[in-house]
């Protein structure tokens, strides 16, 4: 464990960078344990942050879909030019360079993808006409037309620790394309990488002021102040998601709430895919990839490997051989194919679950 001065993370709220009122929680390098950053959001007026975002949303709503799409494209280009800086800090999250590409370049690709869809599939207008005119009277004097317009609130994005860049940009891209400002709350464990990316976004001046705010630390009473024009998205554990979804303001104001939580994916080998077949080899390759990319810390990762009883021994031996070639170590070391878990708390959690399995 090396000794170095940690970065003091700041939240970007109401157009200024705020370090919080307290010293905050210490975040350590996932591989070495060295201090990386401190994080705290105490003292921030969360109601004011929401009010500022709602007011600032007018600038986004004044843009057409194509203008917003071009904005996403420009942002993707700007961040892509800075990817080396992001990759260097990404190592502290335990991510290998290969893992970093999934998170960092994957996030930029999302910006480009939504930009392309916006220009191809949406009109160059501020509103979207949905469906045909529906006659509601026999003589045609009364009819209806659905017109979609941006909500006049703020999208609050509460994100997970495993993809500090892509996890933010996959939500931010459609939010901005739809003409809605956002407040991003990254998971504390890897928030230092998210904060760096947001700093570079803000410095670029590509987004209208207020279109993006950042909370590094606890959200405090933020969700007590959401209204029917706001949106809340959550990625994380099902237990936390259920708690947030049933919070007073969200229920009473019918706030749109989207939750992405605990997946139950499996890899299943067919009985005819025996050792020596291409399907068998592909199965082993995919299982190894699922176990090692981001050290298995993906919401889409498999939870079970299901094989016919007659193939258990062959699959076990093939996995042992493949995994023995996967170098495990510090993510920046040459030859490392699987880095550390994203934080010391994640390491402790995995060890606890291993003890459960052993029992």
C-alpha cells in the first residue's frame, strides 16, 4: 500500500463544484489499497439542485432532436480524445485495459449510437407527433392527436459501481436526446472516475449549463423533493431499489421510476454439444469471459453454469485449463487478464459469500 494524497471529489451542483461540508469517506485503489479520493456530499441543498435543473432544462427543450443528437456526437468526439486520461484512472477501480474499453469506449459508443438514431429516426423538431389524427365525432368537428414533448423536470440517475463511465452515459444519452436535464449520482466506490469524466464534459462547454449535475456522495433528501415532472432511475441491488421505489414523494407524486437490479442469467450447455464440438468450445470461452471480464462484476453476468451430468467432468477440466491461463493481478501489469474487485468492500462481500457456500 503506497502513501499518497487522495483527491477530494466534488459535486457539480447549480453551476459550481462543491466538496461537501465534511472530510468524507476515503476511497482506496481496488488493487493496491492506496488512497485515491475522499467523497462527501453533506451540506448540499438537494431541493435547490432540482430547482436549478428544472429551470435550466429550458435550454435543452429549445433545441430540436437533431441539434441534441449533434450535441451527443460532439460530446462523444471530445471525450474520445481524452480516453487515455480516463483509462489511467480506471486502473484504480480494478479494471484491466480490456475491462476499461468495455466501460470507457463502450460509453462513448453509446453517445454516438444515440446521436445516429436521433438523426435517422427522429424529425428535426422540438416535439414528436405520435400516431394518426383520431376522429372523435362523426362530423369531424372533434378530433385528437398525440404530441410528445419533453418533461419539464429532472432525470435523477442513481448508478452502480461496476461501470462508472458507461453506466452514466447509457442513461445520459437518451435523457439529453429527449430534452431533459439530469442529475447523476454514481456509486461511491468508483465515483472518482465518473467525476473526472463529468469535469471534462463541463469544461467542454458542449452541454447547456444545468443540463448535467453530479452528486459525489449521499443523495441526502434529494428524493423527498421529486415531483410528477421528474424521473428517477436506479441501478443496483433489488433491496435498495424497492426501498427507493416506495419512498413517499415517488409514490405520492407518481414519479416515473425505472429500476435495473439483480439479474439471474445462466449459461446452459445442450446435450449434443460434447467436447470437441465448436459449441462446446464456445460455451467454455463464454463462461470464462463472464467470470473474468470486470472480475465478473456485471449486471448481465451469468449466475449459473448448467451442463448435462454426462458433460460435467469435461466442462470442469476445460474451465480449469482455460482459467489457469488467465493471469490474475494488478490491472496495470502486463499479462494480467483479470484485475481486482472494484473496492475493498466488494472483496469483503465476496469472501463472505464464499464462506456461505463453504458452509
